C-alpha cells in the first residue's frame, strides 16, 4: 500500500493541514491576542509540531520510491534554505520546541 493511501497517514495529514490553517490565519493577530488566546495559539503550535515530528519520523522509517522522492525534495528544500546537505531536521524541531517553551513561560510568569 502506498504510504499516502493509508487511512492513518491521510487522517494525520488532514489534521496537520487544519492546524496549519488555523495557526496561519491568526498569526498576525498574535500581538493583539489576550494571554488566554495566546496560550491557546501556542497550544496549537505544540500540537502541530508534535504531529509534524511524528510524520517526519514515519517518513524517515519508510523506504519506497514514493518516499525516496519526498526525502529528496526535503533535502533540496533544506539546501535552498541554506542548510547543509546532511542537516538533521530534528534540530529544527528541537529549536522550535524550545522557542514554544519560552513563549509559554513568558505568558505564565
């Protein structure tokens, strides 16, 4: 079965898409949000990051022609952003997670 024909993968990708849309639609309002709205928005960011990390791991553990093409595209995209060829995307996930923790901490202190 194709990776993207899996019901589980399709459901996860749909949820990632919904989260991205909600986050992006409110991103420019963030400075004007109340603290509770900001915490909700940050919670969405946490959930999105977690789902993206799991999806990335699934992609890394899958070996098919379809996934090899996606991996190559990801490498090319990373290179266009100036990242080295063998850059570990988990570094980006970790940095984003630390940034979210700081944002949350700033609001709750």
